[in-house]
C-alpha cells in the first residue's frame, strides 16, 4: 500500500499497520490465508513517481517484496485459502 501526494492518506488506526515492510508482509499473509484460493493475485505492491510518493519508501524491489511474502508463507506453513470459508 502506498500513499501518493494529493491522495487520501493511509490511516494507521484503520489499517493497523505502520508502513513497516515486515508488518506489511504479515498483513498480506493474513489476507492471503482468508482469500478464496481460486482468485489470482496479480500485484502485491504498486509504485508511483518519486516526486509524488509520500511513503512507504522501502529499499526493495517488487520482486523482493514478493519473495518476502513467499518466504513468510513458508515460515508460517500456510497458503492462500487455508482459512477461506465459503459462504
């Protein structure tokens, strides 16, 4: 999740996240566990021009973010849809 100048700001109390990469990875893994396994995720992280980006600023590539999420999934022995409940 990114914040771009001129957009509605990321609200920490609403998301429970501070912009820390580790917290973001945990949030994504928690979400993936509950997501229908038939849904395909195409992107975990967006980008914006440097002059418009407010934050977060992580010195890691998009592929690095994806690898961090995959690594955390393995560490937690979990996967997309593990906690999914069909309605």
